[in-house]
């Protein structure tokens, strides 16, 4: 369940948690849809240099509260993030 508002038409909502929020200086934003899941990391890398190697490669990703795998090759066919979807960047969690 999200506390953020829905994305405007033609966009999806992306939520940033922990270090991802620190790196982007945002808790969420709207990005244009549709977007192949394989291009999510490169899209974010263009906006926030260094985020891929420093953060995204160790994070989990959800789309509409379902965990998804990011293909290593941007040309791989896979799911497409659609208008109105909610994507979350979830950093590694340690237990104590």
C-alpha cells in the first residue's frame, strides 16, 4: 500500500527507499510509460549518475508489489512497466 498519489496519465510512479531516496533526493517521482523493465536501470542512470553501480545492482525491484527480475541485457524481452504501475526500489535489508 502506497502513501503517494497516483501517476498522471502516460506515466508510472517510482518509489525510492533508504539509500535510493538519499541518492535521488526524492521519495518518489513519475516517469513516462510504457518502459521495458530491462531499460529501467539505464533510464535511472541517465537521471542520477552512479546510481546503477552504487545502488541499483544490489536492490530489489517491485512492480505493483510483486518482485521482478531485471534482465542483464537491455534487449531482452520481458515485462513492460505500464501507465499507472507502481515501481519500488528496495535496498538490501540487514537483520540484527
